[in-house]
C-alpha cells in the first residue's frame, strides 16, 4: 500500500510517498532532505501537533491572551487539550512564556502564553 504526504517542515512542501506492508514502512521517496523522511515516519507512527488558541485573562486590559503548547502533543489529544484551554483562565499580568496549564493531559507539555497582557 502507498500513502502520500505533504511534508510541512519547510516551504518546499515535498510530496513524500511511503510504501507500506501491513504496519511496516518499506520505502520512502520524494523527500529532498532527511527532515521529510523523519516527518513521515513520525506522522505514521506517532502523529503530533502544536495547539494554538486563547485563554481568558482575569483583571487585565484584554479579554484573552494567545497561548500555545510548548511543543507538539499527540494528535489524538487535541480536542481534550482544547477543552482544558477553553476552561482555563489566567490572572493579569501575563508575560510571554508564562505557564497557563502545566503538563496538559499528563503529556509533559505546558500550555504557555505567547503575548503580554497587563
């Protein structure tokens, strides 16, 4: 079986084709660098994504602050992560890098603020 992926590691957007037998990767073609191969291997075995959103700010001059996961989390946890982000609130002042949710869903990844709110 063959699967095609568009690599998202750089602006080239290589069309990477993976040949598989059962759950085993047999061949990877179409990538112009090693990052494309790494991306596809990770996408097949353990897909992860960054999550970006906003969190309510209590007592600040703005209603919300933009946040993101400090690193990628398993793709299957995105909706549960968003539930926790939607329920979260942080008190002003908020600074870039402040931890809004520590160890979200026991992933070892924090949700952090990406802007200032005073």
